[in-house]
C-alpha cells in the first residue's frame, strides 16, 4: 500500500471519529433546547448557552442539513431522529406561511424578529430540505424546497442581466440594504449567494430531476465560470452590480477552494462531460493558486483573505480549513497529484493542533499567533456544524470510492454523489 493510500486511510479513520465522537455530540448534547424545541441560538467560547439569543434560519437549515447528511452517509438512526426533530422545528417557525420562503430569524420563543428574504438563507433551506427528503422520504420537505426554488426564480432572478439579487422584503419586494452581513458590501449580487444557490440547486436536482431546474443549475455553473471566477488569477470575485461590473478587489481563499469543488460537483451531477472537463481544468488551476498563495508555509493552514496576489488577513478561520481538506482531496481525484493529498493532510493536522475546542466543536478562529479569539462564538448565527461535519461526511463517502479494500467500520456506508 502506497503512502497516499495510507494517508487516506488515516484521514478516513480520524474524520469518522471526529464526526461521531466530537462534532455531532456537541450539537446533540449542548445545543438542543428541549424546553421550547429546536436548538439554542448561541453558545459563547466557554460553552455558556445564551438561551435568549435569536435563532437564525441559516444556522437551523445547516443543522438540518448536517444531521440529514450524516444519516445519509452512515445510516445511523440517531442522526435521522435529530434530523426529524430539526425539520419539525424549522418547518413550524421559519417558513413564511403567507408569502412563502423563510424568515431570516426568530426569537428564542419562535416569534419572527427579522422577516426579510435573504436569498442566501433561501438557498440553504433548499439545500437542507432536499437532503432531509433524501434521508426521510418526507414529501412535504421536497414540496417546500420546490416552492422556495420557484419563488427565487420568480422574484430574485435577474432576467435582463442574468444571476440573482441578494435580498428582498418579506413580500418579495426590492430592498435598499441587500447586505448579508455588516461586513459585506451593499451590492445587488455576490459570489457568496450565487455559490450557495449552485450548491442548493445541485442538491435539489439530485432528488428532483426537473428539466427547468437542470437549465437553471447549468446556467449558475456557467455564471461561475464566466462572471464570478477570474480566469487570470484563479480567484472568485466577491461583489457585483446588477450588470456584473466587479465592485471588490479582495478575495477569500476559503470560498475559492470551497467553490472549486462545488462547481465540480454541479458538473458531475449535471452529467455533462464537456462541463466536467472544463471545470476540472479550473479546479486544478484554482487549487494550485491556493497552494502557492493562500497556504501558510509554517503550518499548512489556509489563510483568510488576499488581494492582488498578497495575503491581507492571516487569521485562520474554522470553515476554510474544513473546505480546504475537501477541496484538495477533490483536486487530487482529478489528476492524482500527491501534492494535494499532502496539503489536505497538513491542513487537517493544523486543525487537530490549533482549532479543536475541548467541547468537541472547533474554535471560530485563531490569530496569526495561533491563539483562539475568545470574542467569537462557539456556536451561533454563523458558527455551525455544516462545514466541519461536511468535511467528515465527504471523506467518509469518497475514500471508499478511491481505495478498493479498506478496513471500514460497520457504521460507515459508502455513498455516491
């Protein structure tokens, strides 16, 4: 057995344990609110639960996706139970029964506190509902996902310039402030929203083979190749006006590597060999750019942001590390360049050494001195189990496809895209 196979075996073993023994126990044991239902909206760095914190639709959709995907990958019934629990709360509190779609947030008692229709949140809801449908065969979940997809296409799609706007009001009307968060530019189109629409439509198409959805998914993938990706630099552009004029200079290494493998997944699900070939070339280019520009030479971690070929933010956030491991493994799958597996392993080793929180979750970030930022939450509106659990799930699904003979534990069931 070669060194690459041994590295993959070890990665498989460690990430299987990470999922079952670390990450998911935290969300099952610490974040469930048995008094009101659902999950607590926030936990501080020291595991203190903020019981009255608002609850975001993005966080709750990601929790629903996580437990659904964990069940789909491993067959463990306990994960399906938590997926059902999450779905019931989500459907009861986040779905707008009057206008359709999902609210941005509710308070701890379940009353709506922000009713705007952020397309990013709609996308994650589709992603979660389609995964839950795959796990449970709950037809209501699929119908909700299709309904939200239809509303996005009706109200958020830009039929003149292509693409999708960022946000609309509760009644799907235009808004002046379209920002996803305070740190984002107030522009009508973004890489981030389009990337997660691509992710959502890919997952929906896996369970609903609708012809028009296929067209819209292929269009989204082409937008990433033609408008969002800078083919010269290998980075995603971040913000745009309605006519796709670029309105930002920075780029995000985490989104670059995440977007690379999500584009490839979309092409594979579309089963379009021309697109697969084109995307494979882009994925390899983007991965090599990230290796050259965005990886710390000292510890193998993925740095946060850059501009004009230079790193502008050296902090190490939790989610880019998870996406880097998947993305580098994905690049390895294309050309079998062992450099990518080494990069994936190095990034995972960094996580083990510097990002693992005693609770089983991960620190939000460590600074350039590799010290945790205690001002950041352990769980909250943006801090979720989606990225790090997905890392584990992707490796559990992929490694059996790469190596013919593996000493798998009985808990893991190889799954296809």
